[in-house]
C-alpha cells in the first residue's frame, strides 16, 4: 500500500486522488446571478444534503488549483446570498458538462449549453427547466477553508422552495430512483449513472466549445437529436466548413450507401449513432450535409 501525507505531493495530484477515491459524488448544478443581473450556471461535485429541518444543502466551489482564482459562482453567492441548486440526470449530462467550460464573465451558460431558464419564485437566479428537481436556496453562510489554490468554500444553502417533476414520482408520490436517473461524478472523465453504472464524458475542450447556441437552427430544432447530442456538438471547437462537408459527402457518404441524406430523419439518426460512438466531427459533417445536399 502507498502511504502519502498531503504535503508530500502537489495539490493537483492530491486533488486527483481525492476525486477518484471519494466517489461517486452527487452534482450540484448551481445557477447564480451577479448584482447586475448576469446569470451564471456551473456544476460542482463537492456537494450533499446535510439537514432536513432546516433543509440544508452544502456545496463547495474550490479555488482553481492552477492559478488560485475563484469561480463566478462563489463571487455571485458572496454578493447576492442566493442560489438555485438543480439536480442533474442522464438526459442532461452532456449539456451540463459543456456548461463547465470557463466562458468569460457575463456569458450565460444557460444559452451556451442550450438549457431553458425558468423563473424562480423566491430567489432571483433562474432554475434549469430540464432538471428533474430544483432547489431555490438562500445562502446562510460561506466558509472559506483556505486561501491557496485548491481550497474549498463551503456554501451553506437553506432550501426555501423545491420543484419536483411529476414524471419522476412513483405511485405513492415518492421520487423513483430509476425514473429520476441521476448521475454522479467520479475521477477523470468518469461518471456513474444510478441505474446502469459507469460511463465516460470527455471534459470540455480548453479552447472553449462553440456552444449549443452556435449550432445551425436545423440541428438545434431536430426532433431526433437529444440534449446530450446537442451538448456533444456544442463542445466542438468550430463548425465544419462547407469544404469539409463536401469532402465528407464525396469520400464518406460514397463509402456508406446505407446513409440516405435525402431522408433527413434517418440521416440524423445515423449521425446520432456516430455521436454516441465518439465520431463527433464526421457526425457534425453528416448533419450539415443534409442542408447542403437538399439546397
């Protein structure tokens, strides 16, 4: 067995050990607002419920290890003392991951990740419409655990109102663990799905994904592609050029006679299958080929 004292290793390495060992961890998808009304949305896996009376949720935005800066969520909470904690299920995990991209201050991650803003009843930050359970919270306290990179900040949030989708309830009105289908964070790129086990979600690219809002309308409005599919595409660094799409039509589709670009729905299903297999660039080109060929 390897024995380590925290001071013997770098903070980054210790951070990796902690996240990989203490897992799976539930995810607090926190929506906040600054004093000027700018909305921020970000996930945190240092999170859990700690009391029922009063109802208390605690999550911890850590100071960034690489440069010791703080996150917009923490900065907003310190100023406004309000937050909405949205629960993440499998249907929204790719969009949630995309929202963790470090977009500049003032960029609305609801828009970039393709989520629906729903007005809250008792706090100013909006709720995530796609989330199966949403907790409106007042912040009772923020406890800084240190001043160096990697230090957490415990946000003690008291639930003042919760919203539960009826579709996740069983016959007795209780939350059904299978129906809610929550996901939890593990180490590296790994997540855990409550009813099916481990799966992988690649971390957002460092150069920033284009966002769901930058996808062509024909893709965003697809009746075939799911929120997860859009999240994967939104994490692309750029939209394929017309030249790249035509190259795919010439070299790709000619080798795949089962792909019928004239049939939009079937082609989108084919692209969806490619996305699930991790063939993102070709899936993107195939989706764009539909409009290019049918012009």
